[in-house]
């Protein structure tokens, strides 16, 4: 009973101010790398056919210090019209996370499922704005189920996951 009340396995109270509970904190988020190319302008603006859009993403994580991890959500989008590139956009959007007292079995699911879920809305906005600022309709990506993708890849790879995949833009955009 005492173990449940104070969280200390030997039943003794934790030292005053002891930090033993799990803690995750997003310290910062930032654009790590970004590129937008409009290789066939101005001719691309005379095209009347809708472009074919291919979006790929990759998730990487690395420990950058004690209790500090960087998670990078890399998104690449390419639009082609009649075999000619309309635009290419490449974004690496990162978050710096402070993580303490998190059991090892929960660290990888956080880094490859939950952290990208937190970063995605900001990366999505940057991509949409860049494509719009490049003279095209904004590229609005569908939400991604990072947790489902993590579980799927974890089962396929036996628990050693580095996230990759592809997504489609919402119908009618771009």
C-alpha cells in the first residue's frame, strides 16, 4: 500500500523534491532544413492539367544530450504535370524533447509516434504556405496516424522502428 501511495518500491517516502516521475517536455521546435524549387517557372503556370503529387515522409530521432532527444520529421513533396516537375519541396522539421524517468520500452514509441504527431501540424502549415507562396494552391496534407504506422512497422521489423511512409494530399488541393 505504501508503495502505491508514494511511488517508492521499498515503501519509504521519496526525498523532498525528488524527481522520480516520468516527464516529457517539448523544449523547442524548429526548421532544420528547408527547400522549395519551382524548376519550370514561368511555363508551369500555363499548365491546365492538375499535377500528380507524391508525398513521402521519414522520422528520425537521436539523443543529443542527457535526457535530451531530437526528433526530425522529414517531408518531401513533388508535383508533376505531364512528366514535368511543377514544384519540389523538402522540409526537415525538428523538435527538441526533454525526457526523464521514462521506461526504455516507452521511449521509442514516444520518439517515433507521439513526437511526430506533435510536430506534424506545424510542418504541415509550413509546407502549405511554401507551396502557396510558390504560386500554387496550398498543399493540405491529410492527418497522419503516426501511432498506427509505428505499430505496423514495429510488428514488421520486430520492434526496431525508424519511421518512413507516404501520404496523399487532401482531394482537390494542389
